[in-house]
C-alpha cells in the first residue's frame, strides 16, 4: 500500500481573475485561494511538500501568469495548456457541468490521463521581449486601421486621424528600440538573432518572434518543427477518398509574421524566389506556394540554429 507521500499527484488549477481553484488528484483535495502573490506563495509551500508529478493550468489571458511564474521559480513542474484541449477532453468523457471546482477537477484528471509534456517556462527577459513584440503588433494594427479610415472618412476628420497616426508612429519606433535594447542584453539572443537575420528576407521582427514564441527552434527535427509552427500539410484520407491536404493548428502569430517575411523573401532571396516560381510553374496557387516556402524557411532556420551556422555557410 502506498503512503500519501509516495502517491504521484497531478494538480489541476482553474484560474480566475480574483481566485484560483486547485484540485489534487487522486487525493480528491480541493481548495480555493485568492489570486494574489501572498496566497500563491503559501500554496506553493504546501505543494512542495507533496510528490507532485505535474501542475496544469489553462492559458487564460495572463491571469495565470503570477501562479505559473511562481511555480517555475519554485522548480515545480508547471504546464500551461490550451483551454480547447481541456474542453475537448471534457466532451469525450461526458462532463457537461461547469463550475470552478468542476473545472479544476477536470483539469486535474486531464493532467493525470493525457500527461501533457512539461516544457520550460520562458525566462523573464524572453517574456519582456514577447510582451514588447505583442504591443508592437497591436500598435501596427491600430496604425493600419487609422490609415484605412483616412481613405474613407471625410476630410474634416483627417486632421484628427493624422495626429493619431503621428503618435502611433512615434510609439512604434520607441517600442522597436526597446526590443532591440532588450535583445542586446542577452548573449544567446544576440547570437541567434545574428544567425537568423543572415538569411535574406528574415528581419529582426521575425527573428525576435521566433526566439520568443518558438523556443524549440533548433532542437527538433524538420518534421516536428514544421508541425509545431503549423505549416506541415495534414493528410485527409478515408477509404478510397483522398481530400486536399491542409495545414492545421500550430502557432498562429508565428505563421502571420512568417507570411509577411516570405513576401519579402521571394523578392530578395534567390533560393526562395526560385522555389516559389517552381511551385507556381507546377500549378500551385500563390498562397499554397507561399506556405510551402514558409515550411522550407522554418526547416532551414531550424537547421542553422542547430548547427550554429549562418546563411552563407548553410545554403538550402
């Protein structure tokens, strides 16, 4: 018979803005705490005394950050999962009820059954760079919206729009400068950025985005990295029916930035320009050809980081 200290425990955490519901499986222990630093430190002290296999929390738009970073700091095995994965698991096992306690219990069972892989939590500097990149994207989106309004709204409103556009341009430049400064403070970020940007068409924004949101780059094989980004076509076959292969899931923000970078690469990078034109000559649609080029690019970048070689030393 196992003692309680020998039992491997999976912890499910339902994250709310003001509170956390925590369930320990298979002990069936449930408790609720405020989502604040003091309470989190107390519960971590309790968890460290137990044989914790993994702690699983859903991504909830940053409300989980305080708990996740505290667990990581305490060397507890914390995993942040997509809420959709947990909800699909609930549908499979027939759980329809939804309360904070039920959700925490569900997440704990999900942790024990699915056993999501524990991945390293990004360090503080990487998180700062990622936040700056997200903010830069938000400002660029606002800038685009204002430029569109400038084309369709009456001239009486143009002065207001142009004033805001000047302000946005100033903020974008300031954020970009902060990103560059943050990257320069970390040696491995500087080195990897130099490797990535040695590829014609790969700018700093794409390099920073890959390094902050794809820490697996340079550590996986070509098929794994393409699937992780979401640029690997998935088969759709059943019996004698063969459907068109499509890309699925992956990391949307990375694909968005890569798509824009590839539009530049097929103009200035001879390797990708030839590959793109070859695919077009085979009858591929422009978007399909660009996605294929993106897949080739992420594989090349993955190899370059793995081998620590620059573009001139590693022509694809």
